[in-house]
């Protein structure tokens, strides 16, 4: 009985390995490159990017338990006003469906001269859906208060933007469209992301790719 049980376990393990070997895989490898055109960042204040990769239930992240999350170092603007991050990112997925393609969610944070940290803006970008190299431009936005008085006070006294009406993931993944429609926002800076995308077993799953 023990032998039969061991043989059965080995067979199941081999079957799972074979299934994974033929699964559709996507690798995203690159870096969060730079941030540009962020208003209201004074000399001596730095920016960093808090990020997370988000995908639907048919995508398995090959990652630590907390998922693909991280934060860049704090970068200070160069003479041209560009914040250089050069922060490496590496996302690896197994997928059983192309629905809910992975996205990168970002939250730009500001560190001021006295050590306070506040949110500057949020943004989301779909990760590339074709293999090869691509530079993504993630345009960000800042929530603002519907009250003109509150905005005038914030403009003169500083402080964090208006709060989100749901969690960051729910807002950026468009899971709460009614709440997102209620929000008042203004445009902020952009974050550039450089990525190489690799597909594995696309032909096995009859995923057609354009000829280059």
C-alpha cells in the first residue's frame, strides 16, 4: 500500500510538472526608469514610487506570498527636473486565460525636507501584451477635494491630496467604477517604465502573434 501510494504521488507530481511545463507563461523584466513633470515638488524634496502588479484570478504570480509589490528609492530631481529611479522589476506569471491582463499600479510619494511623507499621485498602466521591448508611459492623477475652500487651503498650507473613495487596488483596477466616477482629480506627472516581455508556450495555446 505504501508503495502504491508513493507511486501515485509521484504520478500526480509528474502530471502537475508536465502541465506547468506547457502552461502559458509571461515574463516582464525591466525597470521603473524616471519620473517627470511632477508639480509642487520643491528643491530638497524627493519622490519615490510604491508599486504593485495586479492581475485577474486566472493569473498565477510566481512570487513571494505578498505578491509583486515594492518601492523605489527616494530620488531627487536633476537639473532638468527629472527624478531618476532605475529600479529593477521582474514579474513572472502563469495564465489560464488572457482576461484581466496584468497591470502595474503605482503611487508616487513625496519626502519633504523635514522627513514627512505624503502621496503625490496615483496611476495604472497595462503591461505589454506583445513580446519584445517597450517603454510604458504611466500618466498619474491626484485626487482633489470637491470643495474649492479645501483646495485653496491645501494649495497654501500644503498637505496630502483628498483620500481615495476605495482601496488603491479597487480604484486603479477599475473595480469600483461608481466611486471612481464620483472622484474629482487633476493631472500630475508621468512615470516611465522600460520592459522586455517574454512569452512562453504561446503557440501551444494557439495565441497568434504578429510577425515582426
